[in-house]
C-alpha cells in the first residue's frame, strides 16, 4: 500500500472512428510511447473515446423532441433535441433546476444530463452517449490487452472507464469510474485494526474513483490525452465491476 | 499537462502530539525518505495529523450532551456525547437519517458528522475535530517547508490538507481537499477550444480534490501514511484557497 505510484499520459491517440478496436489502439499507443504493459498495470480510458469507438453517437438533427422535452427546454433555455436525448438516456430525473438536469441513467449512475456530451467532431451537431455497458467495454479492452501483451494466462491488468462529473456542494468536476474490469472498486477496511488496535469504522475507500480522478490529472482537457497508465497501485484483483460503486437506494439520502 | 506524475508515500511519521510543528516534521520525514523538495512539488497531508498537531481533540467524558443530542442519539442508537460534538461543529444539518448526520461545518464543508472522527490514540474516548482553519494550516506548513528547503524566494510548492468523505449515490469514500495553499483548486477550461475548435463548455476541474484523491492511493488506512508527495503536476500557482471549492448556495440542488 505504500510503494510509489506513477501516472503516465498516453500521447498520440487521435480521433476515434466508430468500430475502432480500443484494445489494439491502446496497445499500439503504449508501444509508440515506449511503454510495455507490466503485471498489475491499470489503464484508465475516458468514456468519450469508448463511446465513439462503440458508435454511441446521435445526430441531433435526427432527434424529434417530445412535448416534455420542449417544455423543459423552454424553461432552461436549452436545446429541445438535446434534452430529448438526455431524457431517453435516463430512467429517472433526480433534480431539474437552474437549467441543469440531474438524472439517473439506465446504468444507475446519477449525473448531469445522463452523461450526454456534445461531441467535438467536425463541428456537426452530434452528441455522445455513455457506453451501453461500460463494464463490458472495460472487460473487452482488458481482455484484448492481456492477450496482446502476453500469452501467459496469469498476466493480470485492470481497466477503468472514466467520466467527468460535477458533485453536490463542491465546485468543479472530478473523474469517476463508470466501468471497471479486473480490480475491486471499493476496498473495505472496516473491521480491521489500525496500529493502535482501534477498529476502523467507516473506511471503505472507492479506489476506482480515486484512480479515475488521479488519471485525469495527466489528461488535461485541451491536450486530449484519453488514456493514462497507472503503475504501482497494488489493486485487489476482482470480478466485481463498477456496479459495486452504486449506493443502495435504502442508504441514499439524496435521491 | 502531459508529463508523468509521481505520487510518493512519506513513511515513518509516528504519532503526532499536540503542538507539533508539522512543517519541520514533514521536512525531516522527507529527508528520512531520501527526498528533497523540488520546485512545483505538492504535499498532501491528512486532516487527522493536522488536527492532532493543533490540539483539535475533545475528550468525550467532558462533553455534556444537549437534549437534542440525546434525542438524536436515541433515534440513531449512537452516543449522545459524540452527537453533541458533531452538532457543536456544525452550522446546519443537511440530512439526518439512517443513523447518519450530514452537516454543514462552520467552514462551509458538507460532510458526515461535521468531519468529527473517533481518534485512534491510547484507547481513550477522544474525538478529533477538523482544523479550525485548514487553509491557514496548509499555508503555515507550506511557508515553513519553503523556508526550510531554500532561501530562494522564488521557490514554490503547494500544500493540500485532505479529509476522507462519503458521497451521495456512490459507495465508498474518497479524499477531498479541505485546505489548500499555493495552487488553484479549480482549473477552468471554459471558453477554451479543443483541437477541433469546439469550445469546451463545462470543464472546470476540481484538481485539488483530484490531487487529494490521488494521494489517498498511497496512504492506505492500516499503514498510516499521513503525507504524500506529488511530483510532476503543473499546478497553477494561486493565492486562492479551498474556499473556491465550495459551491455557491444558489446553484446547489442538494442542500
């Protein structure tokens, strides 16, 4: 738990056309960065390139807004077609105020605008949606990278898909994990004792979110670094995915 | 924005008695870890050792609970004296349910139990409170470290005081910044353009929180590493402090 951690930006990844095999792309980008995968490496990949590779893109001109989307748009002075897409990606509206829609996505994430983003491609009126199943996306990238890196079946790495979210009470956005493959997202220290024999009470740490946040620090927003390599974090191997980060309704006071 | 980041745990820091000069202590710990401060380094220090050094400790046996604290304690099956201390540290109760008190502290932070923690010292019934002014704490540690490291007045480092908090909607806790000295906590990319000429719309990144979260990854909970050094993050020097992380009431939908 106390070795040095390195976070390395993977440069040179260009625009991602639909159908891109991200495992291959990331593997080649690592090579171009003079990096080879090592046992225990973690790759953090931004949602946006996953969504693009998977074709999770909507052309706004083809969207016909519902009546409710038009009402919401008029209130918030936003685009009705944009809001229509946000609504279609949600299963519940958590808050609707100040021109902001906080929704629960079909995955169970609670975030602004169902994670729908204006896409930065070609100046077209396009939106990117979250991946349909970010855990599966992470799993597929991980599997591909492990196969490309080694034939040895004990070779183990982890992959996190990250998105950039606002928070209640705090200014600024931070990266969070929306897809996880290969590592335990929440490490539970409860029941363990500290060096004074005192039982730790409330220390379940969302390490997947902390790893996503750490990776953002080398990604920047202008530089467009969509992948970071984290080396030196002794993660707990696990088959659990990002769903273990979703708080149970019964203990959530802010739904 | 795209150089490699290193996060180094500072080992060997023992128990912190009240009155400890943390600047000197951290400087000596860095030396013991064969590290010397470099221009642009960031030190992340956990709240707990700051609170202990500043004597922000309450002996539970000396606390006389109010009637309301007793009512709340009975409802939540918690200790009335403990709840009394939480109430005294708060200026507003945000939520009170499931045996959890989410409060707004006197600093303006919204977190569980006003940041009051059971202390892990000597098995005594003691609580640690948040530092009275974590920004000042960060500033004092930074000033001391800069003086100890160099006489050169252009030598610049940054210090973050971190605490470990739960979040709405997500399982697990993550580290957040409660005190900041020397760096801009929220980096605003709005109005800038990405490589496709597309104006970035909602990208103000809470880098101080991401740095705090990143540092937690080398701190562990059992190992007791209360300080981490982050090297290679090109922070924006600033006189702003952690108050810039507090969301304005008028845009907050979850108060």
